[in-house]
C-alpha cells in the first residue's frame, strides 16, 4: 500500500501537495514502522481514526473514478450501437408494416448469417 501511495505522490504535481517532499518521506518512514506494530504509536485513537478516514476517502474516490470510466465506456458503446442499428429493421417494425412478418424475418436472418 505504501508503494502505491509513494507512486501516486510522485505523479502528483508539486503545487497540489500540502506538504514538502521531506515531510512525505518522514510520513512514509513512520507508516512503514507502524505496519509491523500498529499499536506502537503515541495516540492510537487519533492514528486509527486518520487511517480509517484516509481509507474511506480513497475508496470513495476510487469508486467515483471507476464509475466515471464505466459511464464513459457505456456511453461509447451505446452511441456505437445506435450508429449500427440505424436503418436496421426490428421484429416490431416488420410486424407493423406487414401482415405476415415470417417471410421478411427469414430474409433478414439469412442476410445476417451471410455477413
């Protein structure tokens, strides 16, 4: 987890950070020490509360990013589907335009199979 945090921080713009590189390195050092013995800290209540808040916020942000990516993907697929379906006949449109849809349906199925 710390490697992920360190990697993401390296990708952050320096102006976005609210702490110096030296402060970040110290924080990572402390967290690396506490990963082995998490209760060996001066104030476990504050420490555990911060870790919980960080975890919840990171999870929420990750969910929002995943949702945005999924939504973009779905919109692209839907717009592509609309483009493909334009001009094609559906069973409903065939039934409305004809009393006997079976011959037309058979022709459409044969066309699809040939493609």
